[in-house]
């Protein structure tokens, strides 16, 4: 029976089955008396009809199974597609978030690098100045604002240090915490 269902939807199988049944009818009718041949033919006809019905039922069942399988596959694809879309959306959100964090870090880092560069330029200018090269001046820079601190010999040195700091690129302001030694306050 399994063979019948397996090949029932193939045209060559139906022709072969018909040929076998007709051959059986012809063979039986030749071997038996006329009354018996008629009964045998009727039995064969009934058997062929039963086989045809079973083949139709098998084809219907197979069609229903295929349709159900196709629907299940389509449902699974829809579900997978939704999951992929959700994963892409989540990834895009994470990438945007990471990008913002990198940009914020770069901005903060850029300020730090700019402040360090300003401090280094001011220190180099102070060390290369003939009047201030031996002075001990602390330079601190925060967001472009420079603070100078230390003790100098006279007011001229204080003015010169402030002038050099102001002349550097990206300096927004200069705050002086420079002091003049007590013995030099009255001298020019």
C-alpha cells in the first residue's frame, strides 16, 4: 500500500497500474469459463476503483500536509524576519549611543589636549625669555583659562609673564597669582 501512496501522483504509475489491471482481466478471462470471467472482471473493476479512491485520498492528504508545512514555514520566516528587524534596530541604537559617547570623549579629550598644549607653549615661552628663564612660575590651564603662580623679583617680570601667557594661541584668559618678593616691591 505504501508504494501506491508514494507514486500515486505520478502519471506513469497510473498508466502502469491500469495496464497491470487490464492484463490481469485479460488473463483471467481467458482461463475461466465465461461466467467466472465476468465475476473476475467485476472484482478487478472494483479493485481498480478502490485503488483509485485510495490514490485520491492519499493525494488529498499529501496536499493538505504540504499546505500545512508551507504555512508553518511561512510563519517561521515571518517570525525570523521580525527578530532580525528587531536585532538591527537594537544594534543601530547601540551604535548611535557608542558614537555619541566617543564624540563626547573626543570633545573632552580635545579640551584636555588643548589645555596641555597651551600650558606647554607658555612654559616654553617663559623659559626662552631672557628676563624670565630662571623664574619659577607654575602654569595651570583649564578650558583655555591660564593661571600663573609663583614669586618673582619685580613687577616688570610679572607684567612680562602675563604678556607672554596672553600672547599664546587659544588662551582665553590669564589670571595672575604671581607675587613680588618683599624687598623688591618698591623698586621698578
